C-alpha cells in the first residue's frame, strides 16, 4: 500500500513533564507502580531541563504499571476506561522489541503521532511502513498514558492501535491479536452503561479498520539522575 503524508489533526502540546507527573500522582499511578510520588517529581524535574523535553510523554515501565491497572484510570464523559472481557491476558502483551524500552521505572516517549494516515491498513502492513520511517510503534501502556494526559488523542473515528505490544506464545510465535484503544459503543458484552467509555481491545494482525490508526513515536529516553 502507498503511505500518504500524515494527516493527524493537531493536538495541543503535551504539558511539561512536571505537570504530567502531577497528573499521574492525582490519578494514583505511583501507588499502582509501587513508587513514591517524590520519584515522579524528581524524574520530571530532570526531564523539564532537557532541550527535547517539550512535547515528550512521561511513561511508567509496563512491568510496574500494567495495562489492566492503567485502563480504569482513563475517563471520557465521566466514564472509566476498561479492558474487554475476552482480553484477560492483556498484561502478557509485552514490547515487540524489548531493546527499545529503557531499563528505568520512568521514561520519556518522544515524537508522538496517532497514525491517522495509516487508517484502513492492517498491522502487518503498518509495521514495515513505520519502521521505514524510523518510527517505533507505541506500547499499549504508552497509549494509555497518552490518553491520560491528553484525552483528545482518542476520538470517535480516529482511534489507534498500539502494535508495539505483542503476546509471544510458548512456542515463540506471536499471537495474532494486536491491542488497540478506542471508544465503546456500549454494545455486546461491553454493556450499555459503558457507551462512550475508553476501551482497551484487540484486532487481528491481518485485518483493516477505517477508524484505527497506528500510534508511534520517534524514540524513548530516560534522563540520568
């Protein structure tokens, strides 16, 4: 398929890392991660001084703050986020390329893009296109962090997949499910009470969806103490 120029609608810049840290503290993420709020503030203070700190996303390592614990912290129209009922193994979806993830409890994700220009591509088609542009697909937990900080990153008809997270089976092959973030219609097992709530779900590796882009970044870094 032919890749077009990215057309993601412009979002306001992400807050400074220090403001993002306060948001995570307010949401209870330090308790989820088993870290003190002071650790978030100290990391953010270092990140604020970086020349490239502007526009970077503050993320917690998925081993400390898994998707199942982060998803309920999301809010849309007052409704909490949730993981679909047939994805009980959501936390087993780890980094497709572990070498791209800093070995630190907190890190920055730079150059976020929702990947609207890749809507109606399959994950199998989108991954090589992102790689060719020297971009790294977001992890599911990073996608959740993004929406925690910037709820407008998730909107109807413009949601996104996070194919940086994959489940590797016992025989070494990859599970054909790929995680995504979208907005519930309140149908089926979601329940009508969850209509318009943020939703963590999955799609097949070879399927296309007109309303799902592929979120990616330029890189990840962890400012040294």
